[in-house]
C-alpha cells in the first residue's frame, strides 16, 4: 500500500509558475507508475499527467502539454508537477495518484489533494 501527500498549491497570478510535490511512503517505490489529476468545482476529475516507474515515459493532457512537466525522484519517494504559464482554467484541486507497475496505469492510491487557484 501507498500513502501520498501533496503540497505546494496556492493562489497565484495568471502567467506564474508553481511546482507541486507528492511525497510517498511505503516500500519498493520504483514499482509504481505515478500520475497527477485535477478536479474543478462542478466538473469531472481530469487527467493531467503521468510518469512511468522509471521516469523514462511521460504523458500529458492536451490542455497542459508544453506548459506542465511531470518528474520523479525515486530516491526521495517524490513526484513533482512543474506548472508554467498558468491560466485561470488551471484552477482546481490537484491530486497525486499511484498505480502498481504492470496494472496499465490503474491508479488506486490517491492523496488528499492540494488547491491551486489562478487569478487573472
């Protein structure tokens, strides 16, 4: 099992940058694919980005591609989401998620979320 804790969310201005962090606890962390999702009030949860267990493969939603970067440091049991050129539409509660390697990115472990608010 995995316990995830997100941090770094805050109120920022449009065009600003922000880095979110997700700290994980447990064993054999390199066995997990990781992802970021977000949910705005009244909207469905949206996929943002994910990264393979080794960090060599990444994927992004079209809405954030070119602006956001997902990365991980397995030695620190941490995954990051670097967000640049933030827009008001990026405002949401951001969740970190983990999927056991080999489960086709079936994310079953979730953090509590960290709020990102972008004003303009």
